[in-house]
C-alpha cells in the first residue's frame, strides 16, 4: 500500500537523532501492518532500521530482544537447555501463521506496539515477565512491564516521541516450567484465544490470557490453585466486557475457551516435573 500522504522519512542512527514528536508521525519497524492499509493521517515516518540494533542477546540475566528483531530472527534462536520455558519463543512465533515474507519483515517491537489482542509477541513478553526499555527523544529512558504497556487494541502506554528500544525477558522466568494453549475458529485463523501458564520451582503459578481479551491479563497464585479457585479468579479478573469481539471470535466463545484452556494448563502443570521442558 502506497502511503501517499507521507512527505518525510527520518532514519535516525543515534539516540540523539530521535525527533521531537509531531502530528502525523508514525514509527516504522518492519512495516507489515503500516503498509497493509491506508494511513491518511500519517505525514512523517521515523524508520528505526538505521540504528542497526543487534537482534537479540542472551546472557546469564536472560534474553534481550531488540524492537527491530524480526520474527524470523527470533524463531531461529536456540535457547539454553536450562530455560525450560524457552520453547514458548518458537510457539509464539508460529502463532503468526504468516508467510515467510511476513516473518522476514515483521518485528517484535512492531507487534507489541500495535497492541492487537492476537499479537503473539505480547503473549510471549507478558508470560515471561518481560519489561520494555523505552527511549524518549530527550534522552530519557524508562522501563515498563509489557503487561502494563499494552492497554488495548492499538493503545499502548508510550508518550509522544517515545520508542520501544528492547524487550528484556529475565532468566528466572525463562527457567520456569510452562504450558501453551491456543485456539482459533479455523485451522489457519488468527488467534482467538492464547493462554500461557508458568510454574516456578517453589510452586508459584501464573496464567497469562491474551487474544481472547482486549488487553493482556496476568493472574498469579502462590501455589497451584484448585479448579474452582482458578475459575473464580478468571471470572473476577476478566469481566464479560473485557472479552474481545470481532470476526475471529465472539465474547461468549472466547470466555468458554479461556476457562477450558486454563484448566488444561493447570492440569498439565499440576505434577512436579511435568510440563514442557
């Protein structure tokens, strides 16, 4: 899609070159959504590709993923054996159900900053306690949990002129056992429900609900809950109005599948040593 209202393209190569926000600005990562439909309000593109950020960096503290890392690059990462939840990286990349052309262009940061319920990089980052590193045009830097950054469809907690620099996943979250469930209305359809459960060595259990809700929902328990307790917490945390409604699933179906898959995850992680490694 030609963006015929764009009159200027900036490609900063250093942090100091980030421009002050202006009306009609749009940040360009991979552009797979930006160029997919008309953007009549966009006047200027701020292209992040000029920074040349390393796609990802793994270390003892965890995994740091650049906002410009493509889905293809992230899917090719081989996590260390001790990162038991590392398989979630590839599972979430596969949840795009997109062609290789999209995989080679779509970016982790773009998927998160778009804020769409079915964004699988949101699912990954929230489930693994991800934190976003945000750069401002005035040289400021702040950090915010991804679960707090994404507020709803195309609504994120970025101030004008701010860009997502990286997503950092801590090693302690990657070492948890994990279980993954996803559902859609058709075999190759967009995610209508995507749930991830994790369990720590001390028994603490966390459930992340995405795709079925307008924003990511995180529910934590000090120990594995019973089936009734889990159902009650889900009902309290996700009112009917929070379930998303579009062609990929109605709220009643999304609610039913959320509760069903949550119990499957609880069952999978119910025994010590069980779950994916």
